[in-house]
């Protein structure tokens, strides 16, 4: 499980690196598949599939933002934040240097999913070549590696 000190350290390092916008992403896994959400066509990076993710509000902790964003985007409730998987940096649609922190999470129930900000969702097998950006592919590869280590 991820503890509060790790969330604080990630935030501190990002600010020292000049990151202007913090973002959280969740790897929600159920029965060997991962939840992906499709961005609306008219949105920044429209049409791509992504992890449930979103901006951290001012004064909000990473864990609170993660719970809120997963709830807002899928209507699923996080029951546990398992581990930190890694981050990637990118320039947001508004030109801000952004860092997305990614965590594996457990949810209370995998259904029903209600979309409020996305056009579609899919439960994609982890072993497939997934329709996501290279940065998300890297996150999911690291997640697969962490799962393999835990099984050993």
C-alpha cells in the first residue's frame, strides 16, 4: 500500500522539477483486464484511450485526487491504492508542464461503469497491444512487471 509520505514526496519532487500541473492516473484491473476510457473526439488528444485520470485540484492530496477522479470518470469507488507505478511528463492542452502519477488501485466493484467525461470504455486484456499512448503503454508494462514480481 502507498502511504502518505510517498504521496508528499512525489508532490515535492514534481514542484522542484518545475511541474505546473499534477495529474493522477489509475490502473484499475479486474479479472486480468485493465479499464481504459476513450476521450471525446473534440477534446485534447480526442479519441485516444487512457487510464482513468485527471488533474489534482489546488490543496488536494494525490490520493484524494485519485479517488475523486476515478469516481468522477467511471463511478467506481477505490477501496485501496496498492502501489505507485511511475509517472510521465507531458505538455497539457493549455501548455502547462504536467506530470501524471500512476497507481494501481482496487475498486469495490468493477460494474456498473457510468461515463461522464468519456465517450466509451473497455476492459482490455493486459497482454494485448492496447490502443493507448506510448506513455500509458510504458505504465502498463511496468504494472505487468510488478505483478510478475509479486507472484514470484
